[in-house]
């Protein structure tokens, strides 16, 4: 029962965010059209921005997953060759390497923006 409530709450929050985003965008566009602004401004740059956004998402997601994999691998190595506690070692290495991957992704994203 509690799991169902959590999923219903999560779905309603995600739905609410998308609803507010699209309804606000629609109202903003209608206000600009009423003021006489040409509707072509909504279409310019859409293609370039969407491909760039897709590249950024794929780049950051791939670096995050590689960082998680490296974190598990390094934690396994440290667990076998040192006397560190396993319960603290795995989450620490996973978060550290995942964060390092996202940090690297943010720097590589800057290079995509300049191109």
C-alpha cells in the first residue's frame, strides 16, 4: 500500500512539473504573439539546441555510468588488498567516481558549447 502511494505521488509530481512547464510556455508564446512578435522566433535554433541537449545528456549519462563502474571496481580492489570496511567502501567509491565522472562531463560539455 505504501509503495503504491509513493509511486502515485511521484507520478503526480512529475506530471505537475511537465504541466506547469508547457502551460507557462504556451501562455508566454500567446502573449508574444498578441504583441505582434513574429512566430518564427519560436522555431529558430530548435534543431541545434535539441541535438546539443541530446549530446550533453548522453555524454553525462555515459560518464556517470562509467564512473559508477570504476567505483565498484576500485572498491573491489581496495576490499581485497586492504583491511577497510566493505560497508563504507563501496558507497564511498561509487559516489566518488560517479561525481568525478559528472565533473568531467561538465568540462567536456563546455567544449561542445564552443563548437
